[in-house]
C-alpha cells in the first residue's frame, strides 16, 4: 500500500497519517491469504505445486525454506501452523498420475504462479505490530 499511496495519494505532512480505505484493506487481506496459500509447504496449494515439480526430498527442503520465509515476513503463527501440519503428516501422497512428466505448458504455469506469489509477498503491516 505504501507504493500505491506514493503514486496516488497527496503528500502527507509530518505528524499525520494516511488511513487505508476499508475496501483497500479487504483487498490487502485477500492478497495475504493468496500469498500464504501459495507457500510451497505441505498441503497448501503451493506445496502441491512444488510436489508435482520436485521429488519428495526436494519438496521437504522447499517446505522448510517456505516456513523460514513465512517467519521472516513476520507471520509467526502461520509459520507455526505450517510446521505443525508438516510434522503431523507422514508424507505427501503425490499426484494420482505420478508416472508421466509435466507438460511444458504446466511448467510455464508454475513459473507464472511463482511470479504471483512473489508479487503477493507482504510483511505484517505496522498497524498490527505483533
């Protein structure tokens, strides 16, 4: 929102604060939920995508990296939930058709989802201050 307000909002004098419109805040919540769902961890959608691209061992490493990124962004509770889910589940069941390779179009689509994930990365806003 800081980037958007830089281009669209008038300059805010010192000592004042620009309040976010409730619709913009709801949009921000939607972006955060999308970002968390695209984390390549366990049974989240991003985890299913990373499991279809990589083998089981690499998927586990990517899951740990996803949890670390979540903690670095300040989403500690979500990182703990992801870690608990990852530990409680024995292993990812994998795709129903684990024999055939991914097509070129699906690999391109996975790169597009990675771009969407990166665009959705956002830390906790300072108003929450956890």
